[in-house]
C-alpha cells in the first residue's frame, strides 16, 4: 500500500496471488511489477514530449548519443551500437531514417577511409538541443513527487539492482 493507505494495481495482483497461492513469496513480483508498470507510464510520457519535438524516443536516443559525444558530434556505427543497446540492423534503420530527415549524415572516417562516421548535421544539432531541454523539464515534472532524499535513495537502489545485470 502507498503512504496514504491506498492500494495500487500491483497490490491488488499480489493480494490475489496471496489468496490463491499463500505458499508463494510474491514480494519480488511486486517490485518487478511496479518497475514494469512505471517504465510503461514513463515511456508514454517521455514519448509524448519528444513527439512534440518531431522525434520518436529511438530517434532522440541516437541524436542525444551523438550530442553527448561532444564536438564534432560524430561516432562510428559501432560506437553508437555500444551506447544504445540495440541490434546492428535496428541501428542501421535508425541512421537511415535520421539521414533521410536531415538530422545526421554519413561521412568518411578521416582516420580510416574504409569506414564511416555518423555525424549530427546543423539541423540535427538544433533539433536535439531543443528536444533535450524539453526532455529534462519533463523528467523533472515526472519525478516531482519525490523529495531529494527519495531521489537519492531510489537512484542508489536502482544502481545496486542494475549492477547485477551490467
């Protein structure tokens, strides 16, 4: 139950399992269920803000990765893959779509003419700058119900949980 005594959707599911299978320890089901539901809700909210900027979250992911790389805002396709956790086919498709939209360009790698780099165009840089501003404002809005101490504790716990997988 929440701090105000209200049951959330996951509480109801857990109560059903406890009634039907009292032999099961469903505590992890509550944690994972809440993480999944929260991820879905947050994903929708993030996507809505990015769509107002003309970007999907997957397009923003690539543009933001290039932006974070620093000037001259270009990376190899392999570096993009490493930082975005998608398959090479998915990355190729994303780059193709972003190139068609004029946000990125493929340029010859000056250090190895046999390979290319993916670089932000001026349009891509301007777009990601505006989008990241809106994204950060939205993230603050989405986490406003948490105190600074809550945020620090949640961040610590999630980092600990994620460490088992990474």
